[in-house]
C-alpha cells in the first residue's frame, strides 16, 4: 500500500470552500470512503448542528466535534472536518503527521457558495461579514495544520480534485 492508500486524507477549510463536494469526488477518485464529521455528529446527536448550537450551546458542539474528529481522522478515508474544527488545539495536534488538504476560499466566493444557508449557525445574519471574521480567525490555523493548500475560487470541484490527487504522496 502506498502512503495515500494507508492513511486518511483530511480536508479543512472555511464554510463554502468545497470540503463536502470535493471530498465526495476525491474519495471516489481514490476508491475510498468519504466521511463528513458534521454529518456524523448530526447522525449521532439525532439533530442538526444548528439545533445543537441552540439547545446545547457552541461549547457543547465543539466538544462533540473534537471527539468525533479525533476518532474519524484515524479511518483510511477522505475525511471532511467542520470549518471550525481547527479551533481546537487538541485537534490541531492530532492532525500532525496526517495528510491535511486546506481548501482555500475567499470570503466573496465562500459567501456566494454558502448563500443564506441557515444550517450554518455561525453565519446567520451578515454572511459575508461573518465569513470575513471567521477567515481572519481561522486562516493561521488552517495554515498551521495543512500539508497542502489548494486555492478553490477559480477552479471547478473536479479541477480541485485533480490538483489534490497530483499533490498527494505516492
């Protein structure tokens, strides 16, 4: 087995960067399972993340996110992390030694892709303004964990997958 086959490929990036879309295509290209941490959290909690934020609070969600992330990044899959997963120092440390692909997106492109999606509780209200705040906070953290960075603004999802595949170790 090559390094790519034996170890997970972890996708990080802001909301709207394409983690879910690219992740599914990348998993198919690599013949791997696609695992979305947010979807697993929702399935286990029995409710959407937006409800977890409202009923249990952001800190409760972040605890679930950290525990679920630590578990899932050990799978030999393509794993999409939630946009804020990198806020956890424990998660950032756990990503060390993993193949982590940062899907870079500008605030403008992310806002266009996300729209007014109420399923993203941290983006309620002024979507573009909130994205700029989130990006300012998280960009250094994405850079810290990434082993590869792919600008996505001007690429299709298939083009992003091709760039990622070309950059993975053989």
